[in-house]
């Protein structure tokens, strides 16, 4: 009897290891599992969908259920590096840093100051043709993530910086409502200039859009702008599998070292004297952050809050894999 029980236990463990290994092999390729009657995700012409809203909620609340590639510490030397600028995540300061590094490291740097907007396929192809001509190049732009491989095109290496959502939204609100820059003033209806940050959040006016970081990492599909669980899942998948490094503004000490380790061609000399970035585009006003304002921001940006914590954890995990002490 005992022998039969031991045999059954060993068989169960073996089956579990086989299934786990299969999932990890699928995850290491950066792809979703193929759908069958026993899996939660169904593949169709629009991508992957869960079989029920409850399953999306379950996957979102348990990130380990989402198949993602395992982290490594590769040394990358891409022909073109794309810096995905996210508003009020020190993106202008990071652009200035890249300009300085392009001079010291000897690579080309271009910067498009336009804001992000949803691209159709023809725009993606046009942009890809522009990128394809770039060799030993870094390009910075406000753009939502694009997986160019879905169009049968060459893919590119992305980097980005995220910021703690409450401080990002406060900074964005102050920037759009009180900046002295003419082009920023033109982006906000004068009727809303003196609105409170809570009114701005309630109406989703410029500077107070909900879950903006999630939208950037999710991409151009319609569901990416709907503040739903599906957008968060896609954003997490893209963040982990499609970005060489996603830095965290609050941990630039770690971000600097990971960028140097993974992308030495572009960031090798950064941090030799200082691990900070140039302070550019600082807000001209300040806001007293009350607990009520903080709660309102977090409630409106729950997806971004979870995505930020996810990115923070991945950065520290990558640092450990790269042998970085922090």
C-alpha cells in the first residue's frame, strides 16, 4: 500500500515538472501559450482573449499566471535603440543625457518632440522604413509601444523610464496647468487652467489622463486605452519581453548600473562622475499633497500603480542577475 502511494506521489511530481518545464519553455520565447480546451487564453485575429472576464481578473491579480520570458543579463549592441518617452518621467532630462552620451560614446542621436498618438499600419510601416536606415543610432520620441514584427518588419530595441504614479500625475498636472511655455499653454483649454487636481482627474483633462504609463507599454490596440485588465496584462508582457531595460526614476542608482551592464555601447560612460541625470523641464509651481489627493490619484491610476511595482521588481531582479550590488 505504501509502495503504491509513493509511486503515485512520484508520478504526480514528474507530471508537474513536465508541465512546468513546458510553460517555462513557452515563456522563454516571449509568446503566449497556444489555446486549447484546457487553457485560459483563446487566440483569434485580434490577438489573445480570455474565455471570461473573471479569468482576466484572475490573471491580472496573479501576474505569475501570465507567461513571460525569464530575465537574463545580456550585453546588447543594437543598431537602433528606441527610447520610449513617457510624459513626466524625466524624459526630457533623459533626452539631454542621451545627447551628452552620444557625443562621448560617438553614436548618432535623434529626437522627435511631437506627442504620442495612435498609429495605423501605414504609419507604422513609414516609421519602420525611417528606422531601418539608422545604424549605430539612438532615437527618442513620445510613442506608444509597437511590435513591428507583427507587420513582418524588423523589430527594434526599446528602453524606457517609469515613475511612481502619484508623483508623475502631480508633476503632469502642474506642468499642463501652470507652465509658462507657449506650446504647453495652447494644449489646455483656458477654462480649465485653475481647476483643482481632483477636478482634473475626474474629467481626465490634459495632464490627468488615467493609467497613461499602461497605455504607453500596452500599445496601439483599441483596448490599450480603455483602462482595463487586458491592457495591464499586455503592458506587463511588453515591458518584460520587449524592453532591454525599463528604469525607475526613484532608483536611478540601480537604473544607471543596469543600463551600463546591458547597453555598454550607449551608456558605458554614464555614472563615471555622477549617476544622476540633468535636471530639465522642472515645474514652476508646487502642490501640497494631501492624503485625499493621493488616494484620488491612486484610485484613478490603479493599473499604473501595479505596472510601476512590476517594473520596479523587474529592475531589481535584473540588477541581481547582472551582479550589481545596491
